C-alpha cells in the first residue's frame, strides 16, 4: 500500500501519518528525514545530496526521487509507505509516478486532510508549551487546569514558537495552497484523491483515513 498524505501546516497530517505507521505498518516517509539519513549513510546518492546542501543549494527532484527509490526498497517498507510532504509540484508527482511504475508499483491513494485557513490560524496561533517539560497547551482548546501552572510539572514558565503568529501562519498557508492546488486535480483525474475533514476529532479523522485505506486495499 502506497499512500500520499496532503495537508496544511498545523492540520494534523503528521499525527495521522504516525498513526498509519503504528497501526497499519506503513512507513512514514518525510523527505527531510530521508535526506538526513541518506547523507549520514554515506551512500552515493547521500554524498550527492550532501554536496548540494553544503553548497547552500536545493536538492534536485532527481536526487530526492532517487533517495525515495532507495528507501522504499528497505525491509521495513515491505508493507508500504506514507509519503508526508512530497510531492509538492506536478513535476515531482510525475517523476514519482515514473519511478514507481518502473518498479511495478503505484500510488494507491492520495488523502488530503482538509482544514479551513481560519480554523488553522486559530489552532496554530493559540499554541504554547511548558518551558520546562514541553507539555503542549492551547489558549482555547487545551488550557492548563490551573491558569499559569503546568499540569504535568508545575512550572509557571511557558513559551510560544516565534513563527506561531498570524502573519507567519498565513504566509505558510499561502505557500501550501500555491504548491498543493495543482496536485489535487492531477490526482483527482487518476481517481485516487480522497478528502477527509481535518476539523473533526483526531480519532474520527483517523477512522475516515483507515476507511480510505481499507477501500484502496480491496481495489488492489
């Protein structure tokens, strides 16, 4: 089973990818993690990536596709994988399809975890964490039981990520929409695009994603 998860920053896509890895045995593949692992391994393709990164340039699509190709042949990816954060462009999607076809594989389902921008702005800008133990909270959805006191460790110091402000969040969302917009019709034409409401509770989002995966498994 080969899946792609699409979703805006803060939309819960990463959480759902981890659940699929834990519950369905599908390896979560993040391009950032794969690049770092390839560089650390010292492989031929890893050395190419390292040279590009050290030169301060972006790693080409060809190199990323080669890294993905190597990664999905590893034993832990036998059951399949979930691509998280890739592809971002039509060119990348076409290159991915070509690489998989050469290996008699294909993307079985593309799942978009869709969340309205207004909801995401409220969700992200309201986040804060305990400076001591890292427990996460939210201004509206998950406040400490006692205001100003961490439930877990009792600390009174809290921090917010500097980029969790409305301007920065909207900029990230605009970039996401620019990148993702062309991908949706591309996969819709293939009949493998599925949209899941990301504003639902985490367990319900997971249930709906599992239903999509189960249906795709039956088709195959």
